[in-house]
């Protein structure tokens, strides 16, 4: 090797090492700023500050690199620190497996979310004593441990049946007690949290309220399980952030429910995002439910998709069951009658055993 090149390369190596030291030092200082921003709830990305730095760097640029090249190089450096800080933030999220590697189990009466796979079933809306008790009796005989039923219903039209309210809560509670089941029901309004919590074992926050931060915070102040549905158009990240709202208030009993997202598809009510459910299992430590009823709106799809979800490792599947769906006051087409539920259960039965017991 030409000795002049060798010598200059030695010089380059020395400069590289200095640059590396300076870059690392810069990253540490940027991280210290980032920690303060996190503490204050401020964004790490500050475009005004970036402009300011690029302005003096180009003004003081001695060459030979053009201002454009200097800008590009420094923008990469800024971005690297930002990515680092965001990764750091994510590691601290309470929902994250990096914060808590082991699975969270949520125990509700006889049911354990995160234990043996569960089925949540019951009518879309609580309509009468007869309807609720006959459904609970039927389901409990088949080993279903969690009874659902809406007393406060989020309806697309304000003129549609809005649910029986507190009367419905009482019926749901009584039916669940009579048959030894846990009772999950939706709360839509911060003003109703207290009364719903009085009757329910699990508070459901529905898809339409996943972004209702006041409601999430209120649910976070309770010490009871919360079933958090993914919003109609929410990204997986937004869904996790919604869970974080509850967790950050001190309530660790959050169960995530994927219930289908809105897409251009018209032949199913929503599109089941199974990858979202699996991501929830992998990236969070929380139990995950797949609601195949609202995800599809089509009974013939529910067993195959429940099988797929259970095979993928989710903790529970969720369906709607009504003694006479034709006359149901909401979601007629997606509620199973008793025979349909029996067929559903038969079709998924092998996957309801704990994974270790499956042949
Ligand atoms: C429900 O489970 O009753 C319901 C309304 O579901 P979602 O919020 O997922 O639409
Ligand atoms: Mn429904």
C-alpha cells in the first residue's frame, strides 16, 4: 500500500473514532432532553428546533460539503436520536411485554382470562328477564363462564332501541348470579361508570368509545376488569394507547378485544384483523379476545374465524346468542340461536382445551 494513503487512512480512522464519540455524546444529551420531554408530556419531535439547528449549521458550513449535503447528514443524526427516544418510550409503556414479560391473567369469578381459552356469549342487548335468564341457563349448561348483554347500547341511529339502562343491568346481574357466571356489559358514559360497575364484573368499553379518553381514565380509576374493544378505525397502536390510559390510572386488569375494523369490504360487517390480535398477544402482556360476531356479522363465518383466532393463541372468543334472534331488538343477523350456538361450540370445542391438553 502506498505509504501516503496509509498515513491518511490512519488520520481518517482517528477522525471516525472522534466522530463516533461525539455522536454517542450527542445521543446521550438528546436522550436527557427526551426524558424531560417524556416527563412533561411533550413531543420529542420539534421541527422549529430542527430548523434552527440546520440554519446555523449551514450558515457556519466551512465546506467542502454543500449545504444540502450537510442538511441531509444532520437530519439523519436528528432522526436517529428521535427513533431511539421513541423506542425508549415504548419500552416504558405499561401495556408492553418489555415492561412486563409474563402474561397478565385476569380473574373474574370462575373465569380466568389468560388461563384456559374462554367463550364470552350472550345477547347483544338485554331485553327481558325471560330472554336473559333462558340464555344464561342455556349457556351455563354448556360451560360458558362469561355472560354478556348490553344495557346501554351504542346505536347508529338515535331512534333505535338504546337499551334498558339500569333495569337491564339488574337483569344481567341477576341472571349471571343465578347461573354462576361472570357478567360483562358496556358503559358508554362517564356518568354511568359507577352504576355499571356496581352490577357488572367486567366493564366493557365499546369500539365507538375507544377514543373516549375521559371514559378510559374513569375506568382506570376502578379496580375491576375492563374489556377494551378496538375502535372501528383504530390502528393497533391507538388501541394499545387506549389500554395505556386505563393502565396508567392504576387499573391493571385490561382485556383487549379485536372486533373487526372498517374496510372497503361490504360482504362482512367489518374485517377481522387477526394480525392485530396476534400482535396484541406478542407485544402486550394483556389477555386478548376476538369478537367474531361484530367482526363478521355473518354466523357462517364465526366458527372458522374463532378456530383461527384460538389456534393463533388468543385467550377468548366472543359471540352473541339470543333465544330468538329474529325478534331481537339489535344485531338480528349476527346473533346465534341456541342450535347455532351448539353447532359453533361443537366446531371449536377441541381448541377450547388448554394448549397442553390438545393432541
Ligand atoms: C357490543 O359488544 O355490544 C358492541 C356494541 O360491540 P362494539 O363496540 O365492538 O361494536
Ligand atoms: Mn351487538
